[in-house]
């Protein structure tokens, strides 16, 4: 485990596990405690309220207020500490690490805040915020270590309760042949959740002809929602979100089989941090073969190795052939922040709509861009805004998914590429929009 130079690790591996068990494995978060001359700040991650303490009295404050205090501070009056605390409560389970710090503002980046001082009315563009965001989730690795997990990206973790509930949203159009297997695999994964875990699966029929019908034998948790007009993939996900009820949203494509341990492995990560996007690798299965009984093998996933040729469609040109190994070259995406490119790809490109999990509050506040039609990359655009707002992208390599290969849904490779080219222009437009505001979509959705 690599932590920034100068830090002294305080919590030993597993030290907070017994306290956490006594509190019934409630959700946790990492706070940065900064002692100042007049008060002490306990800064939380993006989207979370922070604390300000004066003597023994602590009060919740909006994050912007705590950040403004830090931005104005010139020095600390003691060591800065990283704390593992119960989410929404003042109870601290462990001191993870501490260090002497000359610049109080620096703690913001540890928790996922962009390195842009939040003063004034000018909100940063998505592109600017991506350049100012580190994805190094070393502080969360310390939290995982303190409760007895291994590294956030690779450790197999225990099955833990998630009382906030899980909503799985699946956009579906013309997938009548593969959808039954996808849904039964999801039911098998949900059966591994702790007893009484609230969960639901929302299948959004995106104007399929004939309409989609759920297969027999599914649990009562499955719901079919139909749109009579085509919404396209991102719009169908948004439609599903409006009907979702629970605190964690998992997006899964209708040609993607979750591994049996997928939900349990992802839930545990979200118990340790409130601002995550978790993704797993996919194993491609030819259309004429059944899904294997083994665990998914993600070794052919483009996040393990990808070859790019000149002329590839994308936001960044490819002048010469290049091969990248994103997981290895970035230590599990830890070094994939601050606008870094590997060949033509960046951190948002690591988030694929075939499987991702994030807090419902984050997903609903952003939504998928409404102007994308046809194929790609609405999931990357969605991820770019989430990252710009402070989400860490963490690969969960202890589980995975199977993806059923199929011909282009657009009807041909040429039409698919034309859809991608148009959507890339929309993506470039959105990158210039404010990270904190809703999407501005000048082009209406065109039904195809």
C-alpha cells in the first residue's frame, strides 16, 4: 500500500472491525481532521456534509462552508489526521493516519475534491474539473485495511448488509433472446445478499417490438417498465431511475450476466465510501455459446489491454498504433486522475454502461445526457460529470460479468460508427458545460 510521503499510519489492519461489527456494519466515510487556530474542521468527501468543532461541540455544516474555511486558512495548529467515521454520525471508529501539513487546503484532494478553490460564482467546466481531480483513493485503501479488507480494487470481501437497498436498472430493446438468462443470473446474485436486504430490478422496455415479457420463475423484485417511444440507452436508464426506490443503483446492460458474487462484492466497497463509482471487468461470450459456469475472466477487457490504430473514432486522435494496459499502468486507476491519458483514453472511458454501481443520490442528481441517440458514449459522458463532481472510480477485480457478443444493434457497423461520431460531438459539447449544473442539450433526441 502506497501513501503520500510524510504520513504516519496509525490504525493497524483490522483494528476497526470489531467496533464496526458492534454498529451492525453501518456505512462509513473518511474525514480529514484539520486543527486551525479558531476551530477544527472535519472535512468529508464531495456530496457530504462536513463538521466544524469548537471545544467539545461539533456541528454539521455544508461542504462549501468547510472548504471556504480551509481555503482561507494559512496554517494548522497540529497534525492533520485521517479519520474513519460512521456516516451521518460523529462517532469515530479509527484514526487511520496523520501528518504535519503546511497547506491546509491540500486535504481536499485526499477525499476527491478538485484542486480548485471553491470561491466565487464561476463553476468549473467538466473538462477543467477532470484536470483538477485525482483518482488516487489511497485514503479509502486505509479505510479498507482498518476494517480487515485488503486493497479496494482486488480484495475478496465478506458479505455485508446494505440497508439502503439496491436498485438494478436494465435498459432493454430487442433483446428477447438473451434477456431471460441475464435476469436469472441477476436473481442468483441477489440471492447471495444478506437476508432482508431490500432490492429491486427494473427492466426498461425501450419501445421494443414486440414488447418484452418477463420470463417465468423470477422473484417478485423484478418490475417491467415500458416506454412507448424510444428513449435510447441513456434515456431508458434515466426512466428506470425515476421509478427506483433504493440507495445504491447498479446499471447493467440487457446482454450482461452478473457473476453470483457481483452484488456482494460491490456493496462492501460502497459501505466504506459515499462517493464511488465501482466497475468490474467483462468476459466476452460468443453468441452461439452458453455462458460458462466458471467465474468471468476479464483478461481480454479493454481496461486490461487495448490496441488502438490510427483513425480510431474518439475525442483524441491516434497518430500511430499504441497498446495500453490501464489497470496495470495506473495501479488500479489510482494514478488515472488529473486528466491523464493512456493513448487515446482517460478515466471516464474506464466506466462502461454494461456494469457500474454508484449511490442513487449521485446517479439521480446527474442523469445520463438526454441528447445521445444510438451507440455510445453516453456512459462515458455520465462518468465524466460524476468524476468532475468528486466520484472515485474503483475497479472491483474480485468479480466480473459475462457479455454476450452480438451483431451491431444499429443494424450495421457503418451505421453504428455514424452514431458514435455524432455522439462524440455531443460529448465534446458537454465537456465544456459546468460540472455542477444539469446537462444542456441543444440537440433533441432523434428516434431511429
